C-alpha cells in the first residue's frame, strides 16, 4: 500500500495556485493551497507536508523568506 504524497502550493495569485493544485490533484497528490507565506506557515503548523512549491515574488513574505521561516520553525 502506497502513502499519498502531500504538497503545499503557495502563490499570491489564487488562480495560479488553484490551477497547479488541480493539475497535481489529477496525479493523486494530496494538495493544499495557501495564498501567502503567513497562511502557508499556519497551514504547516496544522498539517505538515512532504513537498513545498512556492512562488518567489509575493507581497509581505516572499518565497525565500517563507522557506527560511519554515527551516527556522522546524529545526531551531
């Protein structure tokens, strides 16, 4: 029995995030969507995922800052 891989898609453009989530969902991934770095961090606190796909240019917390925040929360 195989375990479903979970993916968090983070993009400030909801249409882009939803489109990517739909494509990945067809491939049987469990996909979650967040439209900001802060929303994504909150989502990860509730339900960790296997893979993060994030936009780099986002208002507020950009993709690199989001990645650094996930590393800090997880490993410090």
